[in-house]
């Protein structure tokens, strides 16, 4: 009786390999972190300036070298000029605001001013109601058109949808608005003097 050899399936070979692989990675990360912290602590302890200050050497800028020798003298001259300019730069504090900064502050002050109120038409308006259903709005619009009332419909967004606010155009005087209100109430149209 010959035993059949299994080709790696069912004997747990691959799960063990994956587990071993992740275990090795974890060990490498932990050991690397410990060694890294130890190296940083040693570097900080050996620093001449003391703990907390780290002075790493800064490489000097390499001069740019051109392949063509006729341009090299010009390049060296510009490099030397830049080095001289870099040594002679002196920063002075600004005592007065620059014109651009002053203009920006003026614009900001103008933006903060309240805008001029929009002129409201004189007189009174009639308020017919605020409705949610479009069919109610359409029916009231038909009644107002039949009576010759100039009106406005404002759509006001609310959480539940839209509310349609219906008002008349402004009447020149309060007396005229009151007279029109009584006429409309006599014909069965509910309204109130608004504002």
C-alpha cells in the first residue's frame, strides 16, 4: 500500500508560512524601533550643545559648473556676486504700512460697513396667507386675478418643503389698503394688512 502524498493542501503549510512571515515582520519592526530610539538618544547625549538642541551639519551649496568653459567665468562671477549680496542683506522693521496694506484695510473696513437698506415702497400691503399646497395657491391666484388685485407670490424654503407667501402690491396709503381689504372680505377673500 502506497501512501498518497498530499501536495501541500490540507496540512496547514501555507497558514504556517503566512503566520511566520507576519511574525518576522513584527519582530523586525519592534527591534528596529528600539534600535532607532537608542541611536537617537545616543546622538542627543553626545551633542556638544546639550540635550534638546540638535545641530546637524548643513552641506554648503555647490557652485554650478557649466560644461562650456567660456561661460564658466560668467557663472563664477554671478556666484560670487550672490554670495556678497547674501552677506550684506539687512532686514529692517517696517514702521509704516505699505500702500497696498492700507488699501486692503480700507476695503475691509468698507466691507464691514452695513449695506444701505433697500428702499421699501411706501404704503401698506395686504397679506393673503402662506400655503404649502400648490393647488391652494393656484385657486387663490385665480380669485385675485378676477378681482383685479396685483399680487406677489414668494417661495420660502422650509425644512418640510416650500411655503408660498402671497401678498398684494403696496397701496399708496393705509386708507386705500383698508378700503380694498373690506371689499375683498365682502367677496369672501380673507386678507390682513401686512406691516
